[in-house]
C-alpha cells in the first residue's frame, strides 16, 4: 500500500445472471429464471469483498466503480443496495467518483433507477444491440424501441448523465439498410455516449452462439461497411469519435477528457478518472494490480469454495 501512495482504485463487480441468454452474447453469464440464485451469490460476493479488504489495511479511495454482467438489474433494488452498502462498509468513494452500471431495458424498473440514483450512481449503459425487430429475433432478444426509449426518459428524469447505448455490428440478419435505421433511431434518442462493438462469432467457445446460422451473418466487407456507416452517421450528428468504436457528445465528460489529454483505458473501457489499479470481484472478474493480472474462477461452485 505504501508503494502505491494515495492513488485511487478502480473496482469492477461481476453480476453474472440473466433471465434469458441472447444467442450473440459473449459475456460470462448464466441464464436462469430462478431468482433464488441471486442471494447466495450476493453473500459470497460480500465475503470476497471482506476478504480482500482484510488484506488492505490502508485502503485507497475508489475513483471508478462498475457493476457489469450478466444483467446487474437481474438483482432486486434491495439486493443491489445491500451490495453497494456492503462494499462501502470497507471502501470509500471519492467525491467525484464514477459509479456506473449496465442495465437491460427489459428488466430494469423505475425502482431500480430510483435506488441507483439515491446511492450516487451517475452513469448508465443500456444494452440495445440493434433496433431492428428482425435482428432482435435472430439474436433471441425481443427488446422494443419503446422499452429503450422509456428507460432512457426515466433515467434522464432521475438525473443520470453519461448515459451510454451499446450497439453491435455484424449480427445475424443485419443489413446496411436495416442498420442505417438503427443508427437513425439511436441518434434521435440522443444518448450521451455510444459504444459500437464488433460481433465476434465464436460458436466453438460460446455454446449459445451455436444457435446462430453462420450463413445469416454479414460478410467481412459488409461488416466493414456497417462500421464505416456508423462512424459517418455519428460524426455527422455531432458526436466526437473516441477511439475506433466509441462516440460521445462534445459536452460529455469522455469527450472533454479526450480533448484535454486526460482520457485513459482499462478493463472497463475508456475512462475519465480511473484508478491506478483495478480490483475485480465476483465470478470471472479480472483484477489488474501493478501490472499483474488475476482472474477469479469462471464457474460458480469453485468460486464459492
């Protein structure tokens, strides 16, 4: 701790459950409608936080805190509050810390947003992927434009800034014409940030992707065209390019940090005020401390042990 001085920490907590797993998903997640799995996971997570805290008697404050998944809002508002309060029993947030959470518009309630805002969360990342109903069917998602629009409006009403949409290019049934409509709809909703990821088709590694017919995927050249369209559309709409596949409004903290030379990147993506080291909690979570990487067990049983 002495060698690290007072440099702040970044923290990532992995919440791995989803009610249903999309066919395109490459995240480490477990699909189940049995909500009783959430509580034992939460108890083990709090135990891990306590074990790490015991080894850090001189704990540095936290500048960046991210709940990822899976679907963090699979957990109830009360369970998420228990997790955050349990964490802050050991670690303290800096006054201007970034508190971020990934949310699925299909399962995130107004009660979730109210609780997150009350606890100080200031950044939301909404999973969208593609607004096309055909693409949604092809990836087994079933998320309507209205669900995304409604959650965005609720988040704005709660005062969230730095709201991000995740889009994915290269998905089954995607065409330049359909993706142009997705880009148009995203621009009309005007999120503060957008992350546009390339779909990695790895059926040999990701069993859920075996339900995708490879013949329905865009070709290499079409996929490149989708990325070029994305860049042209968002730059034309006034967004600032952040790296290869992220975009932010010029007024957003991410864009300001880039212009001022303060932008950095870690496991959680582009960051405005990251800590020097990252602590990862939960199944499969990765930590990065003084350049040494460590990953937790990927399956629940060995993680619990």
